[in-house]
């Protein structure tokens, strides 16, 4: 059972890592190509952040943002100790 849970954690961590890399690549592509980039990723990221801390944001949105940041930080610190 523990082996299965570890396998699922490893799989989810791998997918998260790939998706974060893709987001970074799309941001760089939009900076380089400007309006010619296939996806307006910077505007989408701004809308997400505005939803958390912009006009009409609530305490629940800020707490959710802090939890998401903590989850990403937890994943980064634990991976370096396994090497």
C-alpha cells in the first residue's frame, strides 16, 4: 500500500513539474514573440493573481493563495533532500 501511495505521489509530482516548466516556457515565448505568441499566458496569470488579491478579493482568496504557495514550496524542499 505504501509503495502504491509513493508511486502516485511521484507521478503527481512529475506532472506538476512538467506543467510548471511549460508555463515558464510559454511566458518566455510570449516575451520573445509578443502578440504573435499562441497563448496570452501573461494576461491569464495576471487574471489569476487579480482573482486572489485584486478588486473584490476576500480573505479566503488570500488564504488560498498562501496555501498554494506553501504547497509548491513543500514540493521543492523535499525533492532536493532525496538526491
